[in-house]
């Protein structure tokens, strides 16, 4: 009987024969779920493509906004830190600031766009049986597509400000993987929360702003041979509490400073990314059934 | 007066040993969900309510021990008052709402037309919405391309498909939704209160298309308050009341029983049709 139930449950999303049974512990059968997510990935890509197209079609600069936006953003924050810092900056500060801002906005972009992805998908959710995680994956993919041009912008800044690049820049591959996992986990978590509390997305800009200030974006983590204040030492010591600390710190050390990153920071980022992805995905899937009756 | 118990449910005609596996088998399905009484629940109001120790969460027993089956090529009508659980049953059979207990087996490709239809993103064009709806439903791009011309021609929206759907009238929305649902080559078509799509001309067209699908031995599950539609289109009907299956049988019998129960009778109003 158990075996029969198990086989039947696995049919839920597959082929022309569908069996719908209660979800165990509120979760759909995971292997068929993710297999179906993969099979219908075209939907997530197409939704991201059309959403980006619709967002910029009617503007004068069109898709150029993808480059103009990050440039303006880094200019504004450079001006802000310049005024606050009295005109003095650590070495290569503009490169640190821009790379940090771009990665920071990639992760939090996944989170803020993902938060409303389910509530905005109302008609589709009410009418079609499909893994709803495709909606948050689509917004994460949109955030990634928006992030890609900023890499190009950073590349130009890097060449002008720092001039050289080391092999340690390859650490950006695991950093991007960590950032993507983290962004997807946060998108799953906050989109679920948004279904239950419709003002979640309204709170997010404030959360994102505060998170920016406590993350090493507008300020620089001292290098190995640099002098650090007591406060900086404490912030680095408790860096593991902040999920964004790890990837931002590794990026600053490997890409901007061109030195080997602290493995402790890599581990912080990895553990947070896997944790947020697993918890976010489980929370999302366990509540997915509610979406059709709460929208 | 009909007794409100499921005991009058007629035995399934497909239960004979020689019958094929039914297209839809619903076995003792219960569906319970918790929902908020607030239209827009917010964190702020949740905190305020917590202070006042108020509860606005309600448990809804939408389906209670519903069992029936639909043989291949048959059209099953679903009737019942508002809040009877008809739409919930449709969503459960479509796999959108997994049951709390029981089992549903569906054999064949399902296409749904559940009240709201396609067009979930009004900022996108009709074409983009059709593509996205198809991809979400599991069709390939090639399959969608193949059906696209047919869909737009049927909906008579060729000149509007590149325009954002926010510019569409409600009739245009409905026509596109109906066209998408019936052109997906479904083995099983699930329709909820959507047969009144568009103007008189389109209603006739929709009616003809439905008849064509029926003649091609497609299985259908149809929810409608237009009892004439149920009578004309369906081979059988089930009657739901407050989440329970009250009866199953010939559409005429079920409609008579249902209207008698409502103490309305088969007057022109309830028999209004396309």
C-alpha cells in the first residue's frame, strides 16, 4: 500500500496520467516537483524576458537603463560617502563601492521582486496546475539579467581604477553561485510571507536600506595588513550573523584587492546561502497549496 | 424535498469490469483549507489583532467525502448553489488544490477554463500571455506556435494580440481565454462558469466549438449556473451542496431535484442559456 501510494504521488506532475493525493507533511513529492520545474523552465525564462521588455519598452533609453541605472546608483552613493567621509576614502574605494553595490542589489533584487511574484501571478495560479516556484525563479532570473550589464560596467571601472586583475578574481564564480542561491531562497521566503501579509513588500525597502548599511558595501573591510579599529574588528568577528557579509567580503578581497579571500568568509556565505535556499524552498512548497485560496 | 445526504448518489456506470479506466476518478475527497476573512491581510492588522486577541482565520471544509467518476468521452455537469464547492472541486480535479484526504486520478491531458482564464499579466501583450500560459501548462514552444494562429483566429483578436492586455475589454479577455482552453487539444476540458464569453456572435461560436469537442469524444467537466447549458451539453450531472455530493444522475433529474430544492422551479431565469 505504501509503495503504491508513493508511486501514485510521484505521478502528480507527470505526463498524461495524474494522481492527486494529500501532500505528506504539507510537501509535494520533491523529485517530480523539481523535475517539472526543470521541464517548464522555459516559462520562467520567457516571463523574465517579457517582463524586462515591458519594463523598458516605453522609455527613451530602453534597455540602456540596465547600464545607466547602476552607474547613477554608484555615483549617488559615492557622493554620499564622499560627503560623510569628508573627502577621504580608502584605496580603490570606488571599485569596492560599485562591485559591492551591484552584488548587493542583485541579491536584494531577487528578494524584492520575488516577494510580489506570487501575488501578481493570481490568474495563472488560480487557473493552472504548475510548480509555483517557477514564478520566484523567473524574478531571480530577471535580477540576474539586470546584474549582468553591471558586471560590464564594473569591468570598465576596474580597468580604469585598479588596472590589474589577478587569478583570485575567479572566486567570483562561487560568489555568484552563493548570491544566486541566497537570492532564490529569500525570494521563496518573502513571496510566501507576502501571500499571508500583503504589506510585506512595503516593509522590504526599509529592510533593504538598513541591511545595506550593516553590510560591507559603503564601508571597506580592512585588508590583512591594514590597521583596523575596534569597531571594524567587532563587525568582522560577528560577520557570520549577516548573510550578505560572506559574499560581499569575498568579492572585496578577491576581485577588488586581488588577494586570496578569507576561507572563513567563504564558509559564512556558503552556509547562509544553502540554509536560506533550503528553508525558503521548503517554506514555499509547504504553503504552495494555500496560494490558490489566499489570492 | 431531497434529503441532504450523499446516500442517493447513483453508482458509477464505469464501475463494471468491462469498462475502461475512467477519465476522472474522484475517491472520497475531502478538502479543508484555512483562509483569512480579510480581503487584504497585512502584518500591521495581524499585530493589532494579536493585541486584541481576535481571530480572522476561518477553516473552510470545502469538500466533504466527494466521490464520482467520469468515463472517457462523457460530459459531466456540476450544479449547486454559491459556496457549494463547485469551483474548489474543479481546481482539485485540475491539480491546483491538492486534497486534504482522498484520491483523484485523471487520465489524459487537462485544459482548464476556470472563471478567470488567461491574461495574468495585463502589462504584457495577448501574444505573450498566450505563450506564457501555454508554457506554464507544460506545452512546448513548438506546440504553442502551432496552435497560436488557430487561437487568435477563433478569438477574432488578430489585430489586438500585440497590444497589452490592459487595453482589452472584458469580452476580449473572455474570448481569448476560451480560445486558448479549447485549442490546447485537451483530452479533458474543465470549464467553470465560462460559457458566457463574449457577445451573441461569439457565444454561438463557443457553443458550436463545445459541440464539436463533445462529438470528438472529449471528456468535460462543466460548472454552470445556467441550467439549460447543463441540460443541453451534459450526459450526466452531479449536485453539490455545502461541499457534499447530494446526487448524481441524468441532467434532467438532477436539475429538477436541484430546482425543487431551491423552491424556484425550472423558470426562464434559471434556464437562461447561451
